[in-house]
């Protein structure tokens, strides 16, 4: 079975979809067969790829039995990366979509039908820790909590951890926190270093990789591409961030699963 990783956040506007999309790209470029699933009723991944609400069939059709997994999963131009879009969903149908996704066992069963050829599934979720996100966490092995580096967001980390603990206890003992990811980092902004320091010292699961606030992400979203696909190397530094994030998350997953790579000791050497 593919490894399932949920990207979640306690509040909106923290760059969660940017993380999900560009992390999926980075993992695919590293050779992992990756499926990016858009669970956000607003279709955030599709919007980031400049696709209209009614343009791509996907999860909604799969849930309603109106499409097969082969019809719902979109193979992208990047080898190894597939997308399960939210699907064609009218705004008035959002409550029904959320109810169907959150029915016990439905999401896990749907993912099993779509992930057969994949190594890892990245699930982008709506803002907050409501029904859809809870369903995703119940069906997943790993979670990354994205938090904006502001004092107010720092206070909500405990809430996110409490929800994960509840799901682990009540419905999914396999779920493990992979890391807390600082996002929208502005190192020049007063207080940013203090917040980062408090996160790294107070929450041992905070990742070393951080995602900065940069115009490159907005520019890439306007063009409907991942940041690493911007021409002329415009997004190269930001894409490199996600390569580092993929490396850190894969190492943590392997460690949690008891598959950590053992580095062979190097013999003593001389340079001159």
C-alpha cells in the first residue's frame, strides 16, 4: 500500500496547498510514484494549476460512481506524478461532498482504488481540522502540520496536536506526526526568529526545513504551474526548498517505519 501523507493546517492562508503541490513534484522528481489528492471542497490544487471548477473530473465523480479510477486520476506531464482533482463540484453541493468524504471508511476505500500504482499519496485538505481533514487523517499514516511563523499561529499548534492525538486514540492508531512545518517565513520581519526559536525548542517535531514567503509562489500560481516549472530559473531557489523538504520527510518516514538507511563507516583517510 502507498504511504499516505496529509498536509493540514489549523488556519487558512498558510500556504498549505503550495506545500502539497510542490512537495508532490519534488517527490516525483526523486523517483517516487506520487499521487496528489485534492480534498479541498474549494479545489485549491486545481485553482493553483489555473483549472476552472468544471474542467477536471476527479474525486467527486469517483465518490458518486460516475467515473472509474482510471478516468478520475489525471496523469501529468511529469513522469511519476498523478493528480486526483477534487472533481466537478458546484458550490451548492459542497455539504454533500463533505458528508460523503467523511463517511466512515469511504475515503480509505476510494484511495485504495486510485493509488494502486503509487508509492506515496499526498493529500491536500481544507483549512481547519474539520470533517474532511479528520477523514483524511483517519485514512493516513503520516501528517504534516503547516503553521505560519506568527505568535498567534504558534498558540494554535497545541490544538492541532490535540486533534492528531484524538484521531490516533479513537480511529487510527497508525497515524504519526511527521513534522510541524514553518511556512510564510519572513526572516526580516520582527519577531520571526523568536517564533522559529520557540518552535524548534518547544516542539521537537518541528522540521528544519522552512518555507519562505516569496512572490515566486504567487507568480507560479498565476501561471498555473509548480514553482520549479517557472522559466529561466525564476523559481529555482524555492524549488530547492521542496527538494530539502522531501529529503527530510522521507528520512523521517523511513525512521518511523524502521527503514532508516544505515550509513557505512568510512575508513580513516588522508588528503595530502
